[in-house]
């Protein structure tokens, strides 16, 4: 299981939890597992063209990625960062 750190704007999808656990060999698979556990989660971070939304960053094992094909290592943690918007 991979620990996933969830930003506060997405807590409403995870029952208020800032950390959840998911499985999957790639970031895409991990997000599919999160969506199974928390319906609607994937759509908040991935758009209709199956690309990471421009307002979202993922850190996998401490490195930023914009690819859903990024491999998740056994010891990796995933951090989801949501950009703030507004004025």
C-alpha cells in the first residue's frame, strides 16, 4: 500500500482524511484505486483527456511528475498538491 497525502480541497472526497492508502504500479493505477475507494476522486485530478489537471501536481517518491505512467515504488509516498486560485 502506498501512502497518499491529500490536499485540503480534496478532503471532501476522502471523508476529511489528509492521508489515505492505495495500491497500483503506476500513478494512473493508484488513482483508479483511489476512485474505487472514494468515488469522484480521479475526476478531480485527471481531466476528460486523461491528463493531470493543470492545477494539480504530483510528487512520487519526492520527485514531481506530470505523467500518469510514473511508476510507484514500494517505499514511495505520493503527495498531491493543489494550486490555489482566486484573487
